[in-house]
């Protein structure tokens, strides 16, 4: 797994992607928007979208997400 600072977070859905997505302007694999932040805290990996945590975060797709995005 890459280092944490190599990830950027989608401001729309909080999905974490590698920083090259931001550099190249590639759309978020979860929601399709291009709006990333380098300032985020905490990583949650959602494997089951029916889980309590996934529902708490409003996550629709298994992925890794930031807990907080600035
Ligand atoms: Zn997104």
C-alpha cells in the first residue's frame, strides 16, 4: 500500500485515490467528479456497504475513504 501522503481525498464523496488522479485531472472512481483535497484525516476501508460504518458514512461503493476532508 502507498504512503498516506500519496493519497488525495474526493471533496464530493471522500473517496481516497492516489495523488496522480489530482495531477492528471482524472475523475473520481466512486462519484466521477474531479475535486480533490490533499488535506484529509483518517482512512476507513469499506468492504461491505451494508455495514454500520458504511451506512454511517453514507457510502455506496466498497472503497477506501477519508473520515474528514477539509
Ligand atoms: Zn468522489
